[in-house]
C-alpha cells in the first residue's frame, strides 16, 4: 500500500518491482511540480531498491484459475500483474487498474463496473471509445479499445495505455485546450438547429420529470422553458462533447493532447460545452464549489451572466448531478447538485 495503510493511494504489486515503480509514473496536466518530482523520485527509489520503504501489505494466498489476473492474461495474451488506484470516495467510484507484463512493461488500463452505476459508466465508455476510433485525430490522442467483457458479474473495459510524460507545466492547466475541444465537437458536427425539439434537450426534460425531488425537478424544467424562450428564432451548431474534460483527465505530450475518462461523451449536443466544464472544475477544485466559483469558471471560458451557452452547460451538469444525488452515496454529490441548480436559476434571472 502506497504511501501507507492509513491512507493508501495506490496498491502496487510487490513483484516485479519494475511494475510497482512504473505504477507511480502516471502524470496529468493537473499535477503540481512537487507531486511530479515526488512521483519520479519514489518511482526511481522503488525501481532500484524495491518496496522495503512501504511495509504495509495486502497478502493474497492460493491460486484461482478464474482470477482477474488469469482473465486479463487471456485477454492480453501475456501473464500479467496490476496496480489498483485508490480514488476519493464518491458516487461514481470504480476500480481502475494499470496492467503490466511480468517484466513490468505497461500493457493496458482496465476499468471494472462493480455497481449498477459504474457498470453503466464503464459500458458507456466502451461505446464512446468505439465511436472515437474512426476519426483521424490531429490534436487528440485517445485510448484504443482492446476488450470489453464481463468477469464475476463485473463489466470489464480494457484500454490501451497512453504513455504520459512528467513534463507537465502546472501553469498550463489553466490554459483551456480549445483547439482540441473544437476538433472533437466538429468531428461529430451536425447542421445547426433550434433547441426546441432537439433530442438532447428532450432528454433534459425527461431527467427533470423523473426526479424524486419534485421541487428540484420543477425548477429544472422551468429553467429549460426559460432557455427555450430566450433562444427562440436562434439555431445552434450541434456536435459532441467529452463531458468530463478536466486538467486531471488529460496530459500534454508528443505533440498531442492525451485525454481519457470518456464515459460522459455525448453527441447531438450544442457545440462549446467542454470549455465551461474545464474552467468550472479547475476553479472549484482550487476554491470549493459555490455559486461564485462556478460563475468565476464560466467567466474564464467567456460567459457573462445570462449567456445561453453557459446556461446550457449548467443545465447539462445539473441534469447529471441531481439524479446521482438520489442514488447510492448520493450525499457525496447532493450539495454540488443543489449549488449547480441554484446557480443556473440565478444565471437565467440575475439580481438587478
């Protein structure tokens, strides 16, 4: 357990130690200089000396022909071992594995859907990666789908490993990758159309109608009506969005922008939503989630109060968070859901 059993962040295999070392060499655009240096130093130390400095262990004894390692060995045609990331407790947490061969060479990343919500998310990402595969990306680098199946009633998604570089400049996480975002949304471009009758907007209405919290559902539906009314006579370019594009879901390197975690990918949406998600999440991660920080993030992406594209982004996120707040571990996201809905209501009818 790394760094220790009191607060483990990563489970790494004791052997081969090259796999343990390389488990620590995963970098994103959100990594601070201190975090990057710490990972490199720790990785080098483990590669040279092993895991003696990390004495806390989880020991698995015996053998099983139907183990997860055996399953993945068959999928990847190589005997494997893996590390497991220990993420923050949250409504959509799922096991994520980095898989290595027995020489410690990285082979793949694996996501396991072990709850109803995570099974849905993992399956959705598999579909999304399949949709992305047919495009000749210039700016983007996306994982390749290697396998999708089931093991012990869990959905298993095996994706190629994107080799991230430690050369991530912390200040660059505040630079919105608009060129790559534009490449993504226009790759799935559709003719402009009005919002009223757009299937994506109909789905937002269905989400509002299905909420157990009828007060929140009514408020969300009223916001949809206000957006449709304000956009009367206007058409919108339609495309796709990643849906969860943040500094920690990407890395810069080799002339491309490597982007992962595609389970929220959607087509048939108004173009231009990803920049708002990027800036709002960067600000709220730093300063907490409040109406002011959400508005600050929207302003960083060029939206002013009342801006309809900003309202469509808030609608998409409120419509994502509010149903999650009514499910398992909903308390983890309920405050953020309510703040997002409140911000949307005030965004459409700002104080005078």
